[in-house]
C-alpha cells in the first residue's frame, strides 16, 4: 500500500513561519520511542487510513499554534526528556518547522525520532513534502510506512504497529535501545484535568 503524495489542504499556508500547528504534546512518554520522551503530534494528514490511532489529527485546520522557540523551551524544561518523537497527523507536511525544532533540541543533547505514513523512499524523492530532506537529516530514528489495519501486529514486543512499517535507525548509538513496544498505552493527565491517551493497544479491539 503506497501513501498518498498529494498536496494537502491550503490550510498549511495559514501557519505562520516559525510556528507549528499541533494536535497535542506531552512530556516523559515511554511508549513512543526509546527512553523518556516528549511527543509532539502535528495537526493534519490527508490519508485517513482505516484504523488510524488519531483520526482527530486528520484535519489541516488550525488547532493549536505554538512557536518553535516556545516548544523547544517547554521540552528542554523537563530534564527527564532524553529525546523527542514527532507523530501526528503527518509530521513531514510541517517538515520546515520540525527541522528547526529538531536542530534546537539536538544541540541540547536530545535525540530525535519521527513516525511517518510515507516510505523513506518517498521522502527521498522529488515529490516529497517541502524540506523533507532537512527533517530527515536531523532524525536519529524514523518509523516509516502507513498503518495498515489488515497488517496489524498487536504484539507487546513489536516496535511497529503493522508489518509493512520499517524501523530506520540512523544513529548507531541508539541501536541497542530499540526496546519499546508499540502495543502499550499511557494516560497523561494535564494540569487542566484533561487527558491524553498515547500508544496503541490494538489487541483489545480485535
């Protein structure tokens, strides 16, 4: 199954330079990559895949605008964050701002990981979203390929959620830290009392 490369909504042009349009953000997650990580879910994805974990992220309409500088400060203010994971939504449709954020965080010693519905080959092609190469250059880990419900793994020992997805480790220092499991969930309770559920427990829905 190939991910769409079609240009998404013109709503992307409504995001000011130096800002991200996000669905949500949490600190200190342990189910979205190695170690304790900040997780940034961007807003907007045109694929609308069956079984998507975050269908509320599909719309490209403005949800939460946050500046790259503010988000970097927030992430770095939490000493337990050893890395950051970009998810969504589709991170590569906001590659310019995410590459800028990644550079700031890497300079402070954090590692960078991203999920994407694109394949790595697509992101390296001429038809990739703008500045995909810049974001790829900052990544230590990339999980590529769309979630395919019929190929779901539903295993507490798998790094990916469906068998078509790939784990690309660009930083060899992290090769021995590929121990998280995709089929787990966390509940984060925010200061305002709202909750963010992250991870995936697909086996319970079968």
